[in-house]
């Protein structure tokens, strides 16, 4: 999917992959973001995805979030 902050000129590309093993009752989520502007801080993006998306999903679904 395409994603960006309103102040970015171009969109970045975000890929979300869900993986689970048949014998497990768990799912792992992998997020990859490319085409990020050179002046953007990686830590800011990582914090935003964790805090505003994954933590919220974790609370709604009732599953703990792990790094």
C-alpha cells in the first residue's frame, strides 16, 4: 500500500505480511516500508507504527504485543 505524511512530497510503500504456523495459535506481523524520504527519522516511523497502529490493534484484539 502507499502511505505518507501530509508534508511528504511522495508516497512510501508499505508491505504488511502475516505469518503463522499451522500448529501455533499465533500470528506474526512483518512490516516493511520503503521509499522513505532521506530526511525522515527511522525512530519516528517505528514509534508511530508501534504506538498508533500495532498497540491499538493489540488492545482491541486482546493479544499482547511483542517486538
